[in-house]
C-alpha cells in the first residue's frame, strides 16, 4: 500500500475515532436525560410527555447518526468496542450528578471492559 493511501486511511480512522468518542458522550448524555425522566414516569400515559424523556430520545438520535457515520469511515470491529467508553462516562456522571458510589467492583468491571476493547482494537489493526 502506498504512503498516500495509508495516510488517507489513517486520517479516516482518526476521524471515525473522534466521532465515536463524541457519540459515546452523547449516548451518556441521553442516559442522563432518561434517568432524570424516570422520576416523572408513572402508569399515566401523560407522564411520558416530559422534556427530559424527549431530550433523551433526541440526544440518543444524534448519537446514533454520528455512530453510523463513524461506521462508514472505519471497520465495525475497530469502532464498535469504543462504545464501552459510555460505561466510563456514565460511572463518573452517576458519581458527580447522582451521588452514586464508585466501587472497587464497578472499577474492576470497567477495567475488564476497556481491556477487552483494547484487545479488540489490536486484533483489528491493519
């Protein structure tokens, strides 16, 4: 593979990587809105008409379309493991916004998830 083609491929992968990080942040933000909306949800259908629930769906939609574009630019097996970043964002958001504890078990689980993502990436490297 000549240098120009390889450079273009690396640029696409870096762009896709950046887009996936953005997408995982929006996925975590969508989860925050859904968590906030859960306090307002009841068996009454009108409870589904709240701003946090709507915002969560909109933000998830943005995350989905940005993820689709990243998948277009790079291999699925290279991009998909990056979704595990959402676990990290949500762990810290839960801690800072909702006073949820960061436990040894949660930290260990995230380390396993991230190490698995690292090995998936290494296995997909060209």
